[in-house]
C-alpha cells in the first residue's frame, strides 16, 4: 500500500492587495504544482488584522512578508519553521536573525532601471520615492542604491520622497510632484520606487504639459498590470523576480519540513528584466513642436486622432508641423501616429490576452483588414504570424 503523503498546514502572511505579494504567492503555487508537496495553504486576513493571534494558529509553518514589521514581530520566537521574504539590505545587520530570508535585490532593481535610462541617451537622473515609515524600509534601500550609483559617476542624485497619497490629499500630492518637476533639469530620467509612484509622476507630467518621454522619461518598479491598464502613456517598469522568490521560499520550507533542519540561508533574487514601454523611450529632439506633438500622439494615437488634431494641440499649421517632423524624424505625423498604434498592437499581441479583432479596435485601426495591411507593410508579416513568431522565440 502506498504511503499517504503528509499534509502540512502552511500560512502565507502577505497582503494580497499588492501585486508584489500576489506574485510571490503565485510563485509558491507554482512550486507546489511542480512537485509532490501536499500543503493546505491559509491566506487568513485575520493574521494581518490581529497578528498577535498568529501564535494561536494550529499550523506547521509560515512563509511571510518580513517587510511588514508587525508580521516579523509576531513570528519572532515562534518555534515553527518560518521562511521570510522581503527587500534586500546593504548592511548585514539589517537582516533578521535566525530565519532564512529570500530577498528582492533592491540595488539590482535600481541599477537595471538606471542603465535602461542611460541607454536611452539620458545624462541626468532623479528618483521619486516614498515618505519613510517602518513598513517601507525597502524604499530607503532603493534611495541609497540610486544615490550610490549617481554619485559614483559624478552626477547629482535628485531624490524626492513626495507626500503620502490619500483621497483627501491627492491634489496636494500632485501639486507637490508638479513643483518638483519644474525645478528639475531637462531632459531627465526619473526612476520611481514603485509603479504606483511612477503613475503619479506621469499624471503630473500630463497635467503640466511636460512631454513624456522627450523631456521626462519615466520608469517604475513592479510591472503592475493594473497600473499599465490605467495610464494614457504606457509605463515602463522593472520586472521583479517575485515568482522566483515564491518558488525559492517554498523550496526552503519544504526542505525544512522534510528534514527537520535547515541552516539559516539568504537568497538574493535578481530582477527578470524590463518591460520597456513608451514612457522611457527617450529620443533626443531639438524641435519643441515635435516634442509636444509626440507627447499628444502617445496619449491619444489609439483614439483615432488625425494630423490636424495634433497640429491644433501644438498650435501650428499642419504644414509647419509636417515640415518639423520631416526635418527631425524623417517621416510624417501620420507615420508617427501609425508607428505608435503598431507599438501598442505588438504589446497586446505579446500578452496574448485579447483577440486580434479586439486589438484592432483597441489600437484605433479603422478595420481588422487595415491593421493586417499595416502589419504586412511595416513589419513584413500578419498580426497572427507576429504572435506565432513571438511564441516560438520564447520556447527556444
């Protein structure tokens, strides 16, 4: 008779409202799906509301977010196995004692964003952070990493923490960002410590008429799909290795439960890469007319705008604008609108969440047939072939 697997009761102490936490949880799930581990998982919000009750829970172990000081304190001294996740620290003394720790590499996140902006031709950089509190020490680590990078290269590290955001204080927070943007040199690349903070910078730029990415290029951290869905200009973002964090944490806990022993370990998980979108694709331009026009196009290309509407926004005649585009970019305003529609369409095809006919509508093509014709002319294949080629490349 086959021996029945031991089923362990494991609590996952995370805030499932955050994309970072959700992705770690997803990584834990992937580990369980790929092994024969039998766990009953608990996502009990009551732990987060009343962490002092964790000690009363009848379970076998924990994987927990130690960026939350209340959770870390509640698990301190618990005899059951605990695997911690959280942000990395420059100082060894800042890590918790006597617990295995799986960390997102804060320095690597900032360096990847920084190098991406450098590759866009930028030479001035800023960081938009968060007011400090015990629950976001990771933001301070990202600030320190940014300051070290820029100072090492002889640059001025422009760091701004802004204001806490709330429904009542939203307008004041946006005014604060706008005031900061006005005193920054341009062009400049801004790294935001999260996608949520990057979106706030982007909104302030749109309200102030600051061209993104020509004057201000923006990149966030988290690659949050929700943030991507609600920005008028697609937002670039560093993709954290959160699923790998979840898989690693689950593996460590599995070993601890199987053997009864696990030496204290620390794992730094590097970022996966960058989702490069329009907000950071800086191009050096000399014409302010072209800057303003591209800024408008990036916001409204998918809504079917025409050259005349772009010229009206810039405040010049169509002829003047066309002349500026031909001189600066060697193509027409219509071509610029079309290129941006194609860029959005290619992103949707890569995600694979929408049908091709829905993508045609969402990107502002007048018909599915017209989108096919544009793809064949500009890219050399149909949208379906483009999607198939992407899938094949990802399997190599």
